[in-house]
């Protein structure tokens, strides 16, 4: 089931680091275990071991675990995770330790309408891509004219014709 149907939200990373952990996808299942399994992947999609992941609990305490050999951590939900509409679930999970958030945050997890629910989410390390602004007065230079001139020269050599016969 899509996470949005389980009333979760993705809070985008707002820091200024060159690399961060972006939300990479997830799914949820009702009437299963009361937990969240978070997987952390590197830029190539390979699970990362020893990365700290934090679960901010309903009691405002931070539960921080390191990813295992499969790049996963597992957080269990207790009775305080129950919530009903219009409220959102009380659990927030992100890569980082304590208040140090190193990427996107998945929030609103818990036990919707008191039902057991299992969340499977993934974070992937990505490089920030910031395009430099283009100055309309001084646009970037290209080498199209140079390429055209070379092509015209080669045409003349190969076919003994001048491209510019007009």
C-alpha cells in the first residue's frame, strides 16, 4: 500500500550539505507487525552498514540505531503510536543521530486508527545538484560554430564541393 494512504508525509531535507539521504520509496501494510524497517543505500543503490538512523518517538525521545549488514534498522511501535484522523502518526524516521538530520524525514508513522501497521522505507545517498543561474546578458558559450566550420571543411575535402555555394 502507498505510504500516503497510511497518512505519512515526506519532509524534504533543507540543509546545505553536498550529499544527503533522500527518501527513495516505501510501502506500508496493515494488520502486520507494529514497526518500521528503514533501509539505507549508497549512491549506487548498495545497502550501507553502520549508518545511524533515528526514530523520534511519541514521548519526544530519540531512538538511534545503526544499520545492519543488510543496510536496515528496525523500530517497533508501542501503544503510544496509535492515532486517528485528522491527526498524523507520532513517529518520525530519518538518517542521522538525535537532532542531526542528514536527509529527508518520513513523518506521520504509527498505528492508524489503532490498526497494526508495518512501514518499509528506504533512503538513498545522493549528491545535491544545483544548476548555476544563467545570466541573460552573458549566456554560456558553445562550440557550435567551430563544429560547423570543421564539418564544412571535411565536406569540401570529401566531396570537392563548397558548402557555401550560394
